[in-house]
C-alpha cells in the first residue's frame, strides 16, 4: 500500500465503499431467495418487483452521497496535502520568495504555518551568511594572494619547506573575542617531518575558556593562567615560521586569529598558506567530508592524541605528505597550482 499513489488509494477506497454499501442489500436478497421455499420465492419475487426500483434508488443515492463525501475528503486532505508537499519542496529547496497560503482544514493550516516559519528562519540564516561574506573578503583568497614571490609559486610542492601548525582556542568565534591558548608547530621538508624542529606554547588568553572548548582540547583555565600572552608568543612563532610555507587544516580558522592580532602586535604572516582541507577536496572531489579525522581515515594516518595543537600539527603534516603524490597524479605539481586548485573548491568560501 505504501507504494500506491494517492489516486490509486482513492479508487480502492471508493470500490470498498461501494461494496460495503451495496453488498448487504444484494446479499440479503440472495439469501432470502435460496433459503425460501417455492411459495416464499413467489411472494418474495412479487414484493421484490414492487420494491426493486425503490431499493435501487436508495442504494444509488447512498452511493452517490458517499462518493461526494469521499471525494470532498480526498480533495480537502489527500490532494491538499500532496499539493502542499510539492510546494513545500520548492519553497524549502530552491525558491526563497515562495510562501504558502494558509488554506485547507485546520490541521493542514498548522503544518503550512510551521513550514512558513521554518522558511523564514532559514532565509534569515542565509541572509546572515551572505552578509558576512559580503563584509569581508574570503579569508582564503586573501591568504593565497599574500605571496608575490613568483619563483616560490613555481616550485614543486615536494621541494619546499613547510611549517605545519595548529591552534587551540577559548572558543570558535575569533571575531567575537575568542583567543588562542595553544600553538603547536613543526617543520616539514623533503618529504620528511622534522620532529626535532618543533614549536609549542601555552598562552594566557586573559579571558575564560568555554566549557565546550575544554571538552574538546582538555586545556583548563588553570593550565594557561600565568603563561605568556599572545603578544609575547607571536614574535617567537613568527621567527620559527620564517622562510617556510604555512601549512594547516582548515587553516582559515587559525589564520583569522593571527590576522586579528596584526594591529596590536605589528606581526604579519606574509608567506604563502596552504590548507590540507582544501587539498583533500581537490584530491578527493567526490568525498563528502574533509575534516582532519576524515582525511586521516581516508589516507591511513594515525596519531595517539587528537585536539592537541602539537598532535594535530603532526597529523596535518602526515596528511599533507600523503596528498602530495595524489595531487601530482592530477597534474598539480607546484605551489601555485595547489593554491589555484584550492581556490576553486567550495570550501574556499569559508570565513571566520
């Protein structure tokens, strides 16, 4: 029954109603005929001939009335709900301007009202996102455009020196006051991860760490209180990164924190930046997820701990080294080609 259309179900219901309404009348007549003796049948036949037109008229009248009621119910509920369902699909998927008129029975009007409210909420969120995109240039675009060194962009990915880094923060809103509480980094070159060239620092954010963030990275308020501030740590980290390409996963998030400190610290990271999230999307365009966990699982990368800046930097470096030969298979050899390919992915529109 679930595979039947509304129209087919209506026809089945109509046939069933006709059988239920006319069936007893015919059954009773047949029963009386076969159970009666010859004399009874003669009397029955006389009465039947007299009452047959009336019985037929009553039965047909009842059937017509039943069909009218059934058809009205069908048009009001079944057809109305089906039509509303189709319009809802259009409204919620592609047509932002469409809203449904409140019509039909009370139950259907309640559903339409709820869907209209849902569409209003969706449009409000879309407007917020579009406004945010309009207000600031894509973080990836600005990062990719920072390097004017054409010779560096023309060099093969495998020939460059990278600083793989990651940050842990008080929360996920850098533009609303969240701060870095940990930076972890290490050097990558010639296809190798240099565990002897590392950078790690806990940072006093001078503000509280959200409980949601503590659940993720496990860094408590007590662990960072009294540690150097970001103004003290950034110059050291900047020196560590000199002469290298910055490498991160969803690096726009980390770079946004660094960019917001440019005015107060006068430290600007001008070197090229590449993102393993975007490179993963380039290497695996049909893969739906490109989080660090997804990329690690896809490429067979394993580390002991996650959501620690140093460990995540190691994981990012390992993912990158696995991606390089896959990118080469797609004809992406140089740093410039990798940056241009990254710009074309849908993830490059992410901003913070």
